[in-house]
């Protein structure tokens, strides 16, 4: 039990997560090879909780590769209905069935290309939780929003709408990934200070909604052009608890190196 306001203790209790979002990449054999390399390295990275999110087609095969290891499986999306005539969609129960523990929800690419809204994100979070999946909920501002001084307003409304009526129990199972849209796949990373500013405000917002103690335990990942060269500096920031990695998660060597840098940073900060 963490006393309210005991920030440094809470920080120590927040586990380090490094999640790889493979997006629409990799055939089944390629996905199996990447997963096997990560599984091979994982005993040397006990301080980190590793998660991989393959495309739907590779989930079942990657599950077999992960079996018996500490690496967890995530879906990249789901649909909130239980089942039925929803061509092309995948339910929360299906993700559980194939061995997922986590699911990415509200990624900016889904919002941008597939019209996902905060209301839809809310339904997806609830569907995930009701099937025992832990959501990794993505929030972030566009370049326009940043340049017009709307970053904080945008992120706060994504959280307000996306987390609407989410009880304390649901909240405790949910991670947030702050991913500035202008930093995703562009090679432009937010500076550690830019990222920390938003992470700290997210945590403050969560404290208003859920109380200090749950907010100080909440896991807030950063995503957007994370690579071995910037992972250490980002993770030394107080409110950055791990990473959601896209491009650099498609090579085992860079994913593992990012994780090692994150572990090195964790040791400095705790
Ligand atoms: P990126 O993607 O690391 O390639 O920028 C991050 C993400 O979209 O989750």
C-alpha cells in the first residue's frame, strides 16, 4: 500500500514495460523469428515486462513461440461487440482465446485512417476489460494541435472521453501510451522534457479522477520514434514508465537494446 503522495516509492513500484507494436508488418515465419529472438534475450532482461503486438494473422503462431517465456502477447485493436455480423473485426474474447493479455486501443493510426473516436475508444476499453484484457490506450496530439497550443486540451479530452465511467478497478488494469502523432514513424522524438511535461500532466489528471495513490501507480508509456539512442534519456524522466515501440521493434536487436537502455535508466532513477 502506497501512502498518498509518496511519489518516489510509487515510482519504484511501477514496473518497466517495453511493448513492440509490429503494426501491419511481418509474415508468420518472420513474426516467429522475431518473437523467438526476443524470447531468447528475455531471461537477461528480468527487470522489464516485454509485450509484443503482432498482426492478427501471426498471433496464434507467436503465442506458441512465447509459451513458457515471460514475454506477453497483445492485440493491436479489437471491436467492442461480443460477436456477430461485423466483417473484418476481432472481438475481445477472440483475443483472449488466442492468448493475448493486452490490447492496444486508440492508436493514432486507427484514429487517423479508420475514423476511431474517443467514444469508440471508451467502448473498446470496456470490452477489453470485461474479457480480462489489459488495454494500452494511446493518446497524443497532432503537429497542428501542438503548434496551436492545444496539446494539453487534446490529451485531457482524449482521457476524459476515453476513460468515461471507467471504475477504479478498470482503471487499475489500464495503461496509457502518450504518443505525439508528429513523432510516430517520423524519426522526430519528443525531447525528454516535452514528453515528461505531458506525462506529468496526465498523471495529475488521473489523480483528480482516481485519487493520488492509483494515479501514482498508473503506468504511462511513451511512444514515437523510440530507439536505442534516445531510450535512456526518455526513461530517466520521472513519469515515463516504459515504451510503446513501432519501427524499432521490428528488429530484435534494436528492441532488445531499447530494453537494456530502459533498464539502465530505471536503475539510475530508483
Ligand atoms: P514508431 O511508432 O516507434 O515507429 O514511431 C510508435 C507507435 O506507433 O506505437
